[in-house]
C-alpha cells in the first residue's frame, strides 16, 4: 500500500488508556445524585472512539442531552489532569514504529480538545507527530478531520490506521485507505490488518 503519510486513531491504536480513564470518570461522577451506577472498565472499553453525544448516551441513556454533556465536560477535566500525570499503556513497538516511519505521522481522534496533548505530553511523543486534530477542537466529524489534516500537510495518498468499524467508515468517507489495528478494541473483517504496531511497515510502500 503506497502512502506519503500515516494518520492514526488514538484509543485502541496508539495506546490503551481505559484503566486511567475509568478511574478518573469514577472520581468525577462520584456523588452525582442522578448517576445510577459508575461506569466499569468494560463499559469504557465499549465506548472508546465514540463522539461525546453517542458515548454519554450509551453510558447514561436515562439522562437528557444537556445533562450528559455537562457530565462529559466534568469528566474530561478530571480525565485530562489524570492522564497528563499517569499516561496510559502504549502498545508494544509503537515508539520503534514511529521512529522508523519515513513519512509524516498525525493523529485524528474523536476526543476532547486536550486529550491528544495529554497523550503526547505524558509519553513525550510530540516529536514523532507532524499534526493532530479532533472533534473537540474543530467540531467536525472524524472523516472531515482526516481530510483537514491531510490537506494542511500536503498529503496526497495517506492511510488511516484505526481499530473500529467507526474508524473504517470515517476513512471510507474521506476516501482514504484503511488499515485495521487488530490488537485494539474492535473487529473489522475484510480489510488489511496488523496484529502488532511494527507490522504496519510490512504493509506500506513509501
């Protein structure tokens, strides 16, 4: 697969931060009288990659949208502080992969505006990424952010690497080839896939 840039999803592709996120959300939601049950680790894994509206609807379907978004903002504030200090779990081989990529790398994720910075700062990976974008900063859907990042970095044939069907659909809408990070959270049959980060180099031609 020939490419001049690699765009990555974040959760389930570059790191697994679900344990830290679950801890921070439980701290943020504790004592909120309208929360029937604090989210579990498995529940948080199930909503990774969703937009804020869909994520909160899945976790708190009994609450109105404005309240869900109020809680989401509260959780993100605690989450970002937590992740900056603690970080998440990088997938094996990630730093080696990023160091060997001969083309620009970027991140496109459905997350709050500070989340990607938390990832970069906690693990000191900023030097490896030429750009990043998210729905929390632009208000755009993932496929639109893929096009935005590709355009402003002059990429004519990028690929998008992600772990869920939502990632595949975003890449398809953007007209960008998709590679499934099969070690992540989702299953995406019938597409090129990698079982480890370093396998990405075997699929790409530069």
